[in-house]
C-alpha cells in the first residue's frame, strides 16, 4: 500500500497500530505525515523506541492528544509529561481532560508550540482554569480564549486555548 500521501494518522485506543513495529513501518512509508491523533497510553509505549521518537520528532507538527481516564491501560491517566520526549517539535496541540497546570508544563517543554487547546468538563462551581489563566496573564505574548462547546445539566464542555508568540514568553 502506498502511504506517501498520508498527512494525518489516527491511532485508536488499544489499537494494533500502537505496536512499535507497525507504527515504525507506517512512519517510514508516510513521509508527508505531519498530524497525529493518539492516546496517552500509546505515547508511553512509543517513548521507549528511539527510532520512532526520531521519526515523530521530525514529522509530527500537529498533535491531538487524548487522555484515557480509566486505570487501564494507562498507568498515569492525566500525565502529559511524555509528550515533549516523543513530539518535541509539535507546533499545534489539542489535549482532552488534562490537568490545568499541564498547560504551563507544555508551554515550557515544547519550544515550538504556537497553539494549545484543551477540552475539559467544568461544573458551574468549578473554576479549575482560573489559576492557569492568572499565570498565563503574567506572560508576554500569550493570547487565550474560552469557548463553551456544550452545556448540559450544569456541566460545560469547555475549550480553553491560547496562541503563543515565541519571540518572547518571559514575564
């Protein structure tokens, strides 16, 4: 099969594709691949394979990182600390259900990151991203937004995102 025109790859949870040998073959055969949708448990598998990390660090610029929140198959359900090891050159990142302080971790550890969007559920009384917004407001050249995607029975599905001008992100 010719994969030379493939630009986006979606790896379902617990997929055969998360096996390092299969993914490595796909990466070798898809030189135009630049966008990936992956679960955090797959990232933990991939980070142990240096050859895969070499391909992903060069190729992947847009990453949709889904956090699997059940105890299995992931050890640390909300951990995003492996992203910068496997995808150090990612420029556009979308995360789901991550912890609020992960924003600052990603900002500090992904030097080419220019946009970050986080989808999360928020109850009416929960201001979980207020701390992050307060910290981000101290940085220069950070522009953020919020959007309500759905509002069902006092629980909102929110999109919180920001753009970064990497010229200067100092306080």
